[in-house]
């Protein structure tokens, strides 16, 4: 069976774009792949974090993943720092990667430019991400476009290591969500829906009050025309609403356009559809949030399951490298 691995950072509230673009696909992947999902708390440390906040966010993100439908019986769901193998393989891969290769990562360039403190971890982050992926003999990594280069690097490192030290790692490949699942900011529909701090009215959070969700959609920016048509270039606002509605109902956005003659009706239908997607998630989340010990137990079991796969892979790498056996 195909092994799928993906990770998500506990650094901010999850928004509708993450849900429709990535998380719902993770849920669907459970039906036909061996899925491993990780809350990558170590990746959050590349920039300073408030300790109490990091702890809460990590637990809350795990609860949200459970609430959207990640099933710990069918998937391996765990917190990265609970499986120390990630840190150990990360070092080995830092020594496999070339300095120049890490320096070329566009995300590093973007995030370090103009920052007054750039941690060494921000620079070596892709080696940790490669470790996440390679520890599970991963075949496929579902990611957004912004992570394409990092998965390519994981692939290059696996190939290089195998070439130098003998067959050790499965060589992974990135997979990308189908077009249409890309959710844009409601107020600035030519840019991706991302951080709520940057555009609170343009961003829908998965856990925000549902009446507020509906309000934001009804106030979404459209254009001065009146025709409902799917045309992301010429009509980004209207097209974004159509893609969001389509992602919620499973319909094709261009086909949906034909059902509406007024922007107001499209907005109302989109608001209803989003609210109906979010409602059961919020209910389930509230139940999980009321039982943090229950989630902790689920995560402990997930870490055991993860270790059972990661441990032998790391041992393989250690042995091939010539590290003295621990026993
Ligand atoms: N770097 C990814 C992001 O910022 C998160 C991540 C960490 C990840 N490790 C991973 C994604 C492994 C896929 C596979 O979104």
C-alpha cells in the first residue's frame, strides 16, 4: 500500500484554506493509503515561540485534526517531538545536504530576508522535514506549492544517501491538490487565504463562530459587474466564492456559476455550505477539547505506532553510515 506522510505546523489557527486545500485530502487519503500525519512542533521552533502557547497550540491542532476526520485507528497521528528519531535523522541529513543547496531554498530566502534574528534552525529546517518524510519509507507527500522545493530536496537527499551508503531510504515524491481547492483571501482574492493577522476579514478560521463566518462571506469582495461567471483571471472574487462553494459541495465551480444570476445568492449559498462543513467539525472539536487526557492518550499511541516504523529506518541509516551499534 502507498505510504503517505504529511505534516502541519502548530503556529497559528487553522483556516478554511488549510481545511479545503489540504486537510480534507488527508482525510480522503485514509481510504486508500497507509497515512501518517504529524503535528510538527519542532518545525515551529525555527522562530521564537511562547512556551505556553506552543503547548496549547500543539494539543489544539491535534484535536482539530481528529475533529476533521483523521482517524487514529486508520492513520498514524502523532506529535513530532514525541518521536526523537526525527531529531537524530535530521542531523544525519544535515550532513548529507550541501550548504549551497540549503541556501537556495526560496522559503529560507523569503523568511530570513529582513528578519533581525535568523536561527540556524530556519536554515536547516528542510533537513528536518526530509527526516520526517524519509523515516516512514514515504512514497507520497501531499503538500502545497510552497513546499515543492523542500520535498524535492528530501528526494535528492534520499538518492544521495542511497548512492553513498547503499540502499537505505525510499525515494518520496510530492503530490499536489487538484486545482480549485485553492482558497483565496475574501478581501484580496488575488492572494492565498493565509494568516488571519494579516487579513482578519479575508480569512475564515475553522473554529470561529459560525455567524461570523457567514458575515465574512457575505462581505467578500466581488467586482462591479453583475454576471456570475467562473473566471479567476478577470473575476477573482466571484471565482473564489465559486471554488469555495464547489469544494464544499463537490461540484465543479464553472458548472455552479450557471445556477446563480446574482452575487447575493452566490454569497448566501456559499455561506450556508461553509457553515454546514464547519458545524460538525466544531461540535466534534468541542467534545475533544473537553477531554485533553483522551487526546494525550491518542497521541501517545500514535507516537508508539510512529516509532515502530521510524526506529528500524533510523537503525538502517545508522548501520549503513558506520555508526557503532547501540547494543
Ligand atoms: N514544512 C511544512 C510546512 O511548512 C510542514 C512540514 C514539516 C511537512 N514536515 C513535513 C509537510 C513533512 C510535509 C511533510 O507546511
